[in-house]
């Protein structure tokens, strides 16, 4: 596969975040659209917060 379009040399910063644990899982949880939407919002919010922290710590 082609390499990503990154100017070299480049610094790449990573962070390992704590796991996001959900109260429910399995087919029943997956078929509950409101629960899935809430999980999606939680993941998006937590990931954005971590990305914001990463940007602040590296700038």
C-alpha cells in the first residue's frame, strides 16, 4: 500500500489513553439505538479531549 503523505522527517506524538468501559454490551446493547448513540458521543468526546490535551502538551 502507498505510504501516507507525511513530510519527512516528522515528529509523531502518541498517547495511550485509559480504556473506555461501557455498562452494556452484546446484541441487546447493539440493537438499542439510543444506547449506541450515547456510546458514540462518549467516545467522540473523550477522544477529542485527549487530542486537545496532546496538542497543548506538544505546542
